[in-house]
C-alpha cells in the first residue's frame, strides 16, 4: 500500500507538474513539496481541499488509497442538454410518449 505522500506525488506527476510548479500553485517551496512526498510533512486541510477541488482529485484516494485518483465528472450542463433533446424529440413525435 502506498503512503499519502506517494499518492500526492503520483497525482502531481499525472498532472504533469514538477515540484516547483506544484509548489507555486499552493504557495509554498519545492523543498516543502519534497517533504510532503517523503511523508515528512503533510498538506494543510486548506491546501488538501484546494487540491481536491482544483483538480477533481478523489479524497478517498488521497487519504486512503481507495478508488480512482480523479473524480470523473460529466460535462457541465450535459443532463440539461440531454433532457432538452428528449423533450424536443417527444414534441416532434420522434419518440413514443408512452415510453417516457
């Protein structure tokens, strides 16, 4: 099983960021990123939340190594777009009304 620091390193690498770039996003030094990845330091709760929200990172993955690294989100507005398309098809008689 991997450590939290190792998982954060994998996330950083998956995002194709070097330690310097990752550090600048969160406002700390490259040395601190290295310490996090070696489990000598931890991200603050605020920075952990920033990582989760900014990059759609799965909290269960970061904290416990459970699940996928990233949360797969559907594109914004997709449900509304599908709903609108179905309603238009119903209106135009392209779909049987008794099925919906």
